[in-house]
C-alpha cells in the first residue's frame, strides 16, 4: 500500500465541530462509553482546557514526559559533577592553596545544579515532542478553526450516515464534515 | 483578578491579536528607527574599541570592572521578570500573567542575549573569548578554574538563556500553528515548519501541559539561582562593600524589581502600538505594578540591612565604603538609586497612581534608571577604594563606554520590536484560558 493511501485511510472519516467546551466534553464522555465504535478517534481543542486535559489523563494515563525530565535532570547532575572532577584529575589547578578534586565539591554543586536544570529542560522538551508525536511534517489539518475557537472530534472510517455521526450530532455539533 | 470584566471572548482572540500584527501604529516605526539608530552608535563604538584597543574605555587601575560589567548585571537582572512571570506565577496560578507572559519572556531572551555581549565587549580581544569563557584548555593545556565564580556565571547565564529560549519557544508553538492556519502559500509552509506540525489534539495538549509544568518547576529555582550566582562574582571576593552574605537575595530582589519595571515600560507602549487594549487589561497592568511595589519594598529593606551589617560588622573598611557611598564622590549615584528604587515607587501604594498609566510609566522608567545606578554604585564605589590607600583611584566612564551602553539598549529594543512585528505579543492559547469558557448558554440556563 502506498504512503498516500495509508495517509488517506487515517484521515478518511468524519469531523464533528463544536462551538462549546461542555458539548465537546459531553461527546467525549459518550464516546468513552461506546469506545468500540469510535476506534482511533481524536479530539481537537484550541487550548488546554482542564476539562479536556482531565479526560485525556483518564484516556492516556499520566503523561510520560515526567520520565524524560527525571532522566535529563539526573544526567545533568552526574555530568555537572563529573566534568570538573575529571578535568581536575587531568590537570589539578591549585589556586590560593585550595586543593582541586574531591575537596572542592561544594564549588561544583553549581555545575551539578545548572546542568540538572539545563538537561532536565532539554529532555522535557524532547519528551513533549516525542509524546505529542511532533515534529510531524505529514500532520493533517482538518479545519483551520481548530486552532482558533472551535473544538473538533474526528472519527476515522465512518461516514455522515453512521451511528457515530448521529451520536456526535446529538451532543451539539455545529457542523459535520466528511474528510478525505 | 476575579473581578476582571472581559469585553471580548475566546472567538475574538486570534482575530484581534493577529490583525494588530498586520498594521501596527505608526509609532512602532518611530520606535524601531530610534532603536536602530542607537544600535548603530553602539556598533560603531564597539568597532572603534576593537580597532584601537580597550584603552578607549575608561577602565584603569584600580577599576577594571566599569560600565561594561554594570551593563552586564543590569541586563541579566532585566531578564529575571520574564522567567518569574512565566514560571513562578504559572506555578502560583496567577491568571493575570497569561496576558503579559509572552512579552516578558521575549524581554528575557533578548535581555540575556544583550547581557551576554558585555563579557565579550569587556575582554577586548573578542576572538579569544571562547578560551576565557568556555571549559576549553588554554595553550598550556590548563583547564579553566571551576572554583571561580566567573566560571559559575558562564554556566548560570548560558543555562538561563537556553532554558528561557526553550520555554519561550514552546509557548509559541500553538500560536504558530494558529498563524499557519490563517495564511496560505509559503507563509503557511513556514509557520507549519516552525510549529512542528502542531494540530492541537487533546493528546498533544496533555503532554504539553505536563511538560510546561515541569519546565516551570525547573525554571523557578533558576530564577533565584542565576542572579545569586551573578552576585557571587562580587561577594566571593574580599573587596570591601562586596563581601557580604546578603548579596544573593539582594541581587535577586533587585533583578525582579528591574524586570517588572521593564515589563511595564515595554508592555504599555506595545499594547498601544499593536492595539492590544482589549487583551492586556488595565487590571493586568495594575497587578504588575503591585509586584513592582512588593519587590521595591524588599529592595529598600535590603539596602537598609546592608548598611546595618556594614556598621555591625565592626570592619572599618566595610563601614567606610558605605559611608562614602552616601556622602563621598559617588553619592549622586547612591541617592539616585535610593530615590528611584525605594522612594518613588512608594507612590504605588495609591490606587489612583497605580491606575494612572502616565505616572506608572514614569516611575517604572525611573526604577530602571535607579537599577542601573545601583549596579554602577556597587561596582565602582567598591573598586575605587580597597584596603590599600596607595592604590585608590577614580573612575569616570568614557564616551565609548556610554555609546556602547546606548547601543545595548538599541540592540535590545530592535530585536524586541522585530519580534513583536511578526509574532503575537500575547500568548493566544494561554489568553483563552483566563477568558470566560465557551459554555453552551442553553445548558447553563437549564
């Protein structure tokens, strides 16, 4: 199967547009009760309303981004202490009679802290991107208003006449579009 | 902020903010022209210094840290409010930060970049700067001294710049996607590339929110640590007037004061230039003024405690420096600092003044002036007179140093204005969160 037909299979279905947050939440709750009929559905929101994030937490579980942050931060601490210690080992610089190496650890807390923050932040961004499936050059933009003021629920593989479409309309969809 | 009355709703956000980008007020072009002019003056002065040598600066024994280090500390300080507003106020769920966090974050990024120029300017032979500032071995294969506060500072500032940039850019991603969805052709391709193909699925928002929270949690101690580490550039030395334990909190409070004042100084005219009055409300600006008042009070307390410690220490050198700061050759700088940072902001206790944009703007500009003089006062008055009277001297900044300082303002404002011209000054996705939620009116009645 070609890439194009694979993509079109993923994007073929119906897109229900909602004006209101509570309508969208109501539709999401109904979908979760009939999950077998809505396989692969996606919800779109112009911003991160907590009502939707709470439902996402139930659907996807706690975000795994936290593990990226933890691993990044711990690596930062390790590198932050290892770097000056190894450089001290390579060539100790004794300034003002102060011994280099393990005896100067208090001064190296700065590097441990800074690199913890730096690598923790970089790893967090990496986690946000990987878990959010971006960058995605093939991202399909179903409707331009979904990043503006409209909510959307996309259900793949069904049409306007389906039971799924009726359920989405019952929850106040302002428009129902068949996507190619 | 619960009593905020919005005249616009969520549907107005993208239209209102992005339309403002298309045709800014003519004053924008005037401001940009002035900034570029100042930038050119600074660039010419720096070029002259590189060609002739650092002798053209007023630096000489015993003052080798002059205006350049003053500028460095000033600009790092300016950057602090951005991270405070975007990270700390985010964790405290202060809703008013959502309308000004983007401009504050942009200010942070450009202020820290500006600050980063000054060590390069200060060292003179800028092409050798990497050997002095990065952990690279020199020609004798010696590593840098990791017990030096200057090396701590290199790591602190570069971490701060990187984290601020990441925080700022991740906040921009959903807005870039909104911009992509409003344009066609090459612009759509460009914004699509810049927004990483963001489509706003709930799954994306779920991980985005989690990551944003972790970034805020990581950036919060960074706000407090960066200026603490900058203060150790001074406090870790034995110089009278510098070697005190109050420096880290004192520097952090000062940095946040200058940053808040600078955010107000920037946001007020930018709000007018890009017609954002409906999104950056007067209540949000008043909240910013209250934060400025709080930090001004902390700074005033720190000034008083610093004097008390100098007197109570029984160290005659320390006490003499403080007396001379108040009544000696450099007393003008000291009293400018005291009046601008501690006395004038007292007016903010009055609600009438807090709601007067003219007076708030004037006082915030004065606070910025005062904070520059604070750094000048700390650096110069301590360096001119140390423990050995035979080495005492005098310092006045040269015309080249002043031109480069002016150029740094030009550099900062030029980048900030260019950013505001092409990208939304207000975070559209975050602003929607503090506006009334789009709920179905028929259901609400039921």
